[in-house]
């Protein structure tokens, strides 16, 4: 039995063939345990995972602002979140801001947003491997984040990420959030995203 | 000893704390074994992994065109690659094209490129879990791909992906490629990508 099997609420991906454990187990809970810390070593592992992601021509556009609970950076990232996210993300063990560097000395970095996506997925999967969960959010004030952390003009905040230990859904103090937490996950059918021969023709 | 330990050339990420095996073992080889096929089940697992990636508001912008060696789609994707990539990617067991859907009925999908990045990283890590390797390429003719596969206007090809079984570097018939294959991997230092307090201040 793995960490994930005894998680408060496992919502394993339903697939036609088995997936690797960390990929199948990953989802984006909101119910986090404020009494479990994310250790410095765990956080470092998440960032190392992001660091070793691939990128176009190894341009490495991904940067992260990082704060553990109790550190000023945590509260400052929390302050940039939309209220709906602050309501649950304040219980995270760490908050991060994923930022793209959009230019280097050769000009605009092609596919910088794609590159940060590759890095962030490594990061959230390493969280699962550490027995933690990670929830990415687009609901934050990018301009406030720019001012708050002195981002240069060529840096573009893309996502906030809450990392923590998963808690019981009922620990969320909002019934709608509890309901949302327990909702089954949904995705397009495989044949709607994987094509062969021509656009729209299912590959499987 | 895992599949990866006995790979022709392992270039494990060098990190200050251990990473999950599939994340540490993933790199982007060019030397692929043309005699080992990527099975239909393996390919399906890769696409299932992409399917279950997170996306902003579950907008799921990622689509893939998929062809196994011997299928017409394989040759048609190969035909869109730049010559430098065709020279080695023709030995892949499967070729894919990662495409973003940029709009839905609510308008432009925010962060669609980031979303496809998240999905593609799941896909390449599932490849490692299957004992395969995956190499993403930006060097392909996006307009040719649009025409070739009848992509709608709101679909944007972002990356080609070669998937296959790893082979000995020396199987590459170009000395520069052999040398490149054996080159150590390099990344920015952790303190150059993970910040705290303010932009540029190392978090670790």
C-alpha cells in the first residue's frame, strides 16, 4: 500500500491501461493540512525536478518564487491570490509562483510558456513522489506579484502553486468546496485528444 | 536494477537530493533502435498520461497527432521535421505532434501553451516508465503540419515528439551527433531558478 492509497481522498485517473503511480495519483486537492510542514529538503526536491525538465534548445525559461509557511514570501504570495484561492491555500505548507523568463540575449525565448509547463509538471509530480500534493492556480494578481517581488520586465508570472499535505475534504470550511473536492475528476475521452491520419480521427 | 540502469547511456540528473526515478532518468536521446517497436498499449499509456494532466479550469487544451512506425501518419509527421531532426527521428517507434487548441466557446483558452506543456511532460515521463525514451523537437514546419493534417484555425502545433527504444550512441551515423549524445547534461544552478524574498535571491 502506498502513501497515495491511504490519502484522505484518492482520485486516481481512470485509464484504459495502467499509468505510472505518480502520474495516476496526481490531482489538485484543496483540502490541506496546516499542521504538516513541507520540509526544506522536500521543497528542494520539487525545485530540482523543475530544474531538470526539458526545454526548447535548453533555454530553461522556468523560474520559481518560493516560500514555506512562516516565511514572509509565503504570506506575500498568499496576498496576490484571488480570495477564492486564499480561502483554502493559506493552509498550504509552501506557496510558489511559476514565472517565465520571456527573453534571453538572443531575443524572445520561443515556447517559453510551454517550457514552464514542462517544468511545473515535473514539480507537481515530484510533490506526489514526496507524499505531498500540489495545486496550480491561475487565479492570482500577476501585476501585484510583479511589484511585490521586483520582477524584471522580461519575467512573466504564469501560475501560483500550493504544496502541502492532503487533508480530509471536510476540513474545508465551505460546503461547496467540500462538494467540489469529492466530485469525480473528468477528462475528454482519449479519442477526442489523440488523433491519427487527420485532425479529429481517433487514434485509439 | 531498473530498465534505466541498463540503458545504453544513462544521463541521470545530478541533484542535491534524490528525485523520483522517472524524473531523474528522463533525458532526450537521439539514438533510437529502429528494430524495437512501440506497442499500441505503450502509446495508449503515453496519451492517457497526457490526458490526465492538469489544466487551467480543466480547459484541456492538449491534442496529439500520433503515428507508429509503418503507419502513414508516422511518415507524414517525419516529413514535417527539419532535416537535422529527420536524420535521427526516422528510427523512432512513434512520432507525435503536440497541438494546442487555442479557443473554446468561451473565447481564447488562457495559458493554452502552458497547459500543453503540462500534458507533454506527463507523456514523456510515462514513456520513461514504459522503458522508452521521448525527445521533443521544436524543429518542424508548423504550416506544413497544419496542411498535412487539416488542422483548424484554432489549433496550433507546438512540438514534435519522437518516442522509441534507446540505442547505443554510436548507432547514430553522424560523429557530431554521437558526441552530442555523450555530452553531459547541463542546467542553471538551483539558486539561479528558485528565488525567495525577491527576484534573483536564491531560495536554496
